C-alpha cells in the first residue's frame, strides 16, 4: 500500500470523530486516507503537497513559436532547458511572480533560441515548436502544505467512511451521503455539514484546462 501524502492523518480524524481509533484498525484507515487523496486529486486535477525533490518534465509548444510556455503546476522551478541546453536564469521569468503554484515561463533576451529560429526576424525571445524540446526541472504540485479546506474535506470523507463501516452501531437519526465512490454516514450535524461542503471545496480547487 502507498503511504499517505498527508492530506489528513489519524490524529486529525480521531479529533474530528472525538474517538480513538484502535491500533489494529489504523492500517485500514491509512488505506482509506490514500484512497481519499487519490480521489481528491482525480477530481481536482491537482496535487496538494508538492514533491520535495525537483525532477524534469518535458514540454512542447502546440504552435510554431511563443515567448512563453505553460507547464504543470509547481512550487519551485530549479532549471530550464531548451533544445537540451540549460538556459541562464537571467534570461527568463517565472509566473505568477508572487504566488504559487507557478505554471508559466516567459523568455527575456534568451540567446538560446536564436539558433533554432525558423524566422530570425522574430529575434531571440521565443520558444519554437519541436518534439518535447523544453525541459523544466521543478518541485511539482499545487502547494507546499495541504490547504486547510482540502484537509477538512479529506478528514470529513475518511471520517464518513469509518462511520459508515460501523453503521450498525450507530443510533437512529443518521445522515447518509455519497461522494464519488464512497458511501458516508454521520450521526452529528458537524460531520454532515462538513460533508455537504466537500463538493463545494473540491469545485473551488478543480483545475480548468
């Protein structure tokens, strides 16, 4: 089983449910946490805890040339390569400038693009169309730490799964909800309110492409 990334954890879930999860059951809860993290990422198209180690990904233009390239969301760019050569940091800007995630690089006076230009009259500040000819080394993901409302959503989903799994022990008056592939049950207004907000939270973060 994969290790949870940290969208929620057993202590947070215990505090949410006002109960203690028995030791023998914790591995099952961690499996549900992993499944919930995957579900949230599938729905939103985003990873909410970025990689700690930067890795390369390859990109290319869908048009003949552009002074900028859009790429996957990241929290930090360590290096840019164009046609296999490292581009000096002084020759490009990373956007957005003052927030994360970063997802765009704009060239500024880059000497690396002139030699591959099909039209030298355009100057040297352009990427040109090629096959996976742009490499970005970055720490990929939407955020360094999971946003608070995503943590709330993940906690509510896992708590609802736990309660549903033991629903035979719940007194009357429970509320039921289905979120994606999961059937959830709550016997208290707080859990029910948080669960009904999950769709709103996930819609807020869903990436528009």
